[in-house]
C-alpha cells in the first residue's frame, strides 16, 4: 500500500472516531422516520424517496465500506509480499 493510500484511509479512520461523525450518523438515522411509505403520494414521489434512501444508505454504511476496502487492500498487499 502506498503512503498516499494509507494516508487516505487514516483520514477516514480519524473521522469515524469523532463525536461529530457519530452525531451525524445518529441524526441521519433519526431522520429515516420521514420515509414512511404511507406518506408517498404518487410514483414520482416514490422514486424521489427511493433516491433519497439510496443516498442515506450510502452515508450510513460509509464507515463499513471504507473499512472493508482498507482490509481488502491490506490483505492484497500482504499476499504480494
């Protein structure tokens, strides 16, 4: 793994330990209540909310995605040795 790639992941790992990140994820999670299917008005509203939920899912899973990518890169690098 190059120093640049290592630094890239270290910055994210530092971010994930902050109170700000934890609060952000908590707030996003709490806002999921807005996406009640009973409030969908029509097909356009459904598609709009689906798009919003995809973005929210990405944000909510970002830490896991970053950690998994790092582990995969680290594993590949150790196998190349």
